[in-house]
C-alpha cells in the first residue's frame, strides 16, 4: 500500500517536471537563435519536485511557491515585495487611510526594521517612539532580516490588543522596551489654519484617497474666513514627514496650483517614457505666493508635488533635501488573493531631474535643530538594495534646479503655531518676504 501511494506521488512529480521541461523546450524551439527566457523555469520545477518528494517533513505547495516568489521580489529593490492575501489586505487598508496598528511607517535599513514616520496621536507616538528607532524584537521574536510585510503583519492586530517591542535608539546604550496597545489609526491627511495676516498654513500628512478633495475644501474654507480680512495673501504648504502615497493624488494636488505644464513623468527600462502628467487650467487656484516646507522624511508623492511646484516656478522650497524615493510601484494581483508590488519606473520632475536616491533639494536651506540622542535621518540611498538614480537624464528648458541658499532668519512676529518650529519660522519668513515684494 505504501509503495503504491509513493509510486503515484513520484509519478505525479516526475510528470510535473517533465511537463515544465517540455514547455520550456517548446518555447525555446520557437526562437532557436537565442536562449529562451523561460529556461530557468526548468530549474524551479525540478527543485520544487525534489522538495515535495524528498524533504524530511510534509510541505505545503502554496507556501513553497509563495516563498519562492517572495525571494524573487526580495532580490530586487526595497520597494518590490510579494504580498500574500493578508498582506495585500494590509496594503489596501493603508491606501484607504484607516487601519489597526501602532501608528508607524517602517522600512528596512541594513537588515533592521526602522521607523520612518510616527503618526501623531497613535500608540507609538504616545509611547515616545521616534523616526530612526530600530526594532530589535517584536513579541520576543528577532526583528532583524525579517521581510518587511511579515514585520508589519506582526505589528498589526485587532484594536485593544497589545504588542511588546524592543527598540534600539542611536546614541543610547540601553534598549527601550515598550508595550503598545493597538488602535485604529485614522489619518486625517489635511491640517489647515487661516492666520490673521492672510497666510494660509496647510499641512498634507499623506496622499491617500480623498486627499485632494479635502485640500480643496480646506482652501475654500480659508478663502471664506479671510474674505473680510483682505483675502488670502499667501500659502505655506507643509510636506514635512509626509511619506507619500497615491500618485494620482499627488498629481491632482499639484494641479490645484498649476495651470499648464508637466507635473511629473515616469520612465521605465532603458529610459523609455511611460507616462507624463500635465496640469489643466480649469479649477486652478489664484497665483498666491507659495512656500513649500520639506525635510528628510518628505518622500515619494510629496516629492512629486514639491518638485513640480519648484520646477514650474510656482513655489519656493524651504528646508532640507528630501528622502529620495523616486520609484514607481504597480500592484499586480495574482490568483488566490495575493499580489506582487513591483517597481516599474522612475519619477522625473518637469526639469528632467530624477528623484530616485537624490531627492528634491530646497531653494533655501533651513535645518531643524536636533536634540542630543536624536537618530540620524534616513534617506533612500541608505536602504539596502536601493535603485540608483538613472544617470544622464535629459533636463528640460528650465535647466538645472536652483542652487540652495540659506533661508533668511525668522522674524519675531512668527505665529504661535511655529513657536517650537524654527524650520517653520524660516518658511514663514520667506513667505512674508514674497508677499511683501509683490
């Protein structure tokens, strides 16, 4: 009985291998002049057959295939990942702007799961976690060299449940232990204040579904509030600590302030143009003076907005060089509810500048003072396996980005909102100068 079952299983696995090899041979025969790109599939099919047949313990074929695809993605750049069905659900909930977790955005740096952003009001923020902190363990399990989405899955959970984490902070010898209570993280992407002098301060925290609509509503509200006080004089747009999000939302936000011209373009393998997004005149806001605040955590979609407004000479950028996440990921859904998030192209600003691993440089430099023990900022070029900026990009008519200069010192009349924010004070001072020079 045992021999019969074993023989059937062996026969089935051999047939799988033979079919795979036959398929490869058939594909190769169609183009005998060159090596078939499907040839490595025969290696995979044979390895899978050996594991199923000879491994010491029973194995689940789906788990093997998922692991293989995950390995393929992990051999690429840090933003290309395989998502099993549960991980894909996490990705979709992130895009909607509501999820249950501890309120951090993470990435991998030198094998360590590292915090990029801490969301205000979330469990991590209340526990004092900071950007740059590295996870040593999650629920007692080592967090080094763990796949990114596997780590996210460990951190996420039902609201009200707890997760114990151990953190390493640069400059501190002792590890930090925290027990965080998971909660729904509702990210309100827009924060607006209409200041008494006609300046409108708008902070965009994330580019998720509905960000542009909420921005438009906030600007309409500011116009009404300031109508009897001389109207809107200028806009201070804060993109600091904005990790990005949806491309189309970044394009639409830029379109609020641009009447014509390119917003962003994408180029794929070999520098081939994939897409180009341009502004439309309809619905464009008045030509208010605009200053955009950026920092080392300004990434992806927020870099697109900053680059577009700068290159189209619609805004002055104040702050420090941005993160440099200038690659485009598409999500390819796979059978069974899994998906592959794959880097397919690079972003370019209207002047032809590649954002990838270079970031967007401000027109005027304004550093934010850091306290002793604060971790060094992380940027894309420090991530293991990152894509390099594509050399030799063609710049447009607007030429090279302007050389950064020091921002002017802030005045004593900065609003209370910037009381503990020297970088914000500098941006406000620049905006007041632009308003006064009109």
